[in-house]
C-alpha cells in the first residue's frame, strides 16, 4: 500500500491494472506519497520498468469542479506538441474504471531539481539565480503563446470576462468552504467586485498555479524540464498568471510561505517585481499592464480561497497533508490582509 494510512492504495491491484494499461510497465515495487501536494495526492511509483508518477483525486466528498485530474491530463498531453516542457502522459483512469476508486493519471517521472525557496539559497552564483528567474519568465510567456487551435485546446475554457468568472467561482468556493468569519475576506471581495476591470478580450492558456516549486529544472543548468500541477489551468487572461507569480515578491521569506519579502534581491541577482514584469512584457510584445493593483489583490484573494478549501478538507477529514492544511487555514486572513495592503499602496 501507499505509505499513508489515511490514503491507502492497494499495490497489488494497481500493479495488475497498470501492467495492462501502460506499455512496458512491470514489477511495481513501491508506492511513495509526495508530501508536498495539498490538492491532488501525488505518488512516486517505483517499478522494475522504471519510475513513474501517479496523480489522483483525493478521497472523500469534493467541491464541485475541483480536482479534475482529467483536465490536467488533457492539457499536458496537448502541450507535448508545444514549446512548453511537460512530462509525457502515459495513462488516464476515470472514476468509473479506476482500480483505486477515484480518477488518476500516470505520467513520466522527471529527474531534476525543484526549488522551494525563491531566494534560491542553494545557488551560489547571482548570475545563475538571474538565469533561473529568466527561464521562469520565458516559460510563462511560452504558456501564454500556445497555439490553442493547433494543440486542440480552443475549447479548454469558457468565453467571456475571465476575471468576472474567476471572482464568481472563488467567491462561491470561499463561501462553501468557510468555517469562521474572516472580515478581511469580505472586505476584499467587495473591493474586487467594485473594481473589476473591463474585459479586453485577451484569451490564452493560463496555468493557474504558476510558481517556482511547480517547475522542475535540469540538475546542471538553469533549464526548465517540466511545468507541473496543471489542475487549475484553463483559458483565461494571461496577466492572472503573471500577477499570481508576482505575489512571491510580497510574501515574507519565513513561516508558511516562502516569498522574497525581506530578501536583498539585488545582492542575490534576483530581479525586482517591476523588472520581472518588464521582461515578460518585452517577450509578449506588451507596452505595460494597466490595473496591476487589481490583479495582485485578486491573486491574493484566489490563493486564500484555495487554501480555505484545503483547510475545509482537513476539517472534513480528507486533507492530503493534514498538518500543512491546518497551517494553511490559519494563514487565510494573512493573505487577505496582504491584498488589502497592496490595495492601500495603490
């Protein structure tokens, strides 16, 4: 079984299934659960035929529209024909035919580096840190440049004002998963509703959770080998991804969230938020970004709503990582307050 009593997988049953579903798969020896994931539980499969990764829906009752592993599978399979690096998709099992009782997919295991601290303390040379951030920037621009028709993703999201739809979705999920009243969240939602930008008609593929620790880098150079965790991907406004990533510049470099707040970025060779945005705009042929305060505030709100959902799953007894889920739940007001501070700064 997987090494989690709360989330068991019958190894023998899974092995028999995968040997019939994936060409060349044989000799499943061990299932090891990654502890970093909070939404869709993810496991390393060690087998005689190699190493694989399995990503599944969590067990238990789930919020509607959440944990759609089939969408993750679809978008990564489609991106194999693009400039965006992704693991090879090997198999998708739906809820009805899954041997573990819930949908999952199996993908290639990518051997590389994952950086958990954006301050990059494990990197010695400022030039290499700068190159890592530049690779992140270039890959984000590549995601937003994907040809939707050619990759078969033109119907991967709904038309219309992306931020209106997202604000409605996450406000609803916030209310469904709320446990305690958080006045800062109510104040933030009201401000976002009152300051929603007009729809400019721009639509691209968006990742939805684009950040440093969802990227796998080569072991010997600042090259991105794979972009992971596409659960929240859809068609939408590209600035949503950019602002979401730029939250990292404002989060403190301590405690629950590892951000760049308080880090001497110049000394470390890390670009400022303005420099990072300017590089992105240059790559995408943009003159600049209006309404940046709204996009930042919305990003903090959306992350707070996501983490409230994680906390709710903990309260309901089906969190992927209960210890972290508790901590994330306590930090929902912190994120809302950071959004209000960004608004006050203008």
